[in-house]
C-alpha cells in the first residue's frame, strides 16, 4: 500500500491549506486513516483521524481549526487546515490503519501511531508569523 501526501507549503499565520492523501488501493474505505505531524526536533504527534464510518478524532491543539474528511470514490483523505499558526509548522504524514473495518469506539485506538502500519512520505507545512 502506497500513500501519497500532498498540499503542503508556506502560508502566513491565519491562512489555510488543504492536504490530500491518495492511494491506489481501492478498499481504502474499509480502514481508519489519520494525519500525524512532526515538528523539527520533536516527536511525531497525532493530529486527526477518520474511521470507515466517518467518525472523526482530533488533537486538542487542532480541534475547531482542522477538518479531516474522506472521498472513498477517489481513495483520498483530506485535512483542511484553517487559522494556521506558526506552531502548526511540521511535516504532515498520512497513515492507514492495519485493521480491516475497526469497530472500537475507543479514541485511544485511533490517536495512537501504533494503530497505523502504512505511512506516506510526508508533506511540509510551514506557517510564518
């Protein structure tokens, strides 16, 4: 499974970007997908996740500003990022769950990096002040 992330770039504080994560896998709709991010010198952290049933989970730091969505017909997951701040600067990675149609509603499952075993190459987001 190959995941291709795109849409990153340089934006001023308060601006918006939309990241996309595409895959050739036709059964993407059966899996949870997530975006993680890693700032320079810091550990990778969870940003947002979406389940096969389109339930969503967000890190507190992005809640109300970021929106994750999926277009199953296009095998694509999006991350709409609004009101961007310099602290959002990071490499953003999309990822796919290892489990077919997960049924748990436990948020900890979807927010943990260990849940995901396929990762895209990352796309750089830089927010200037």
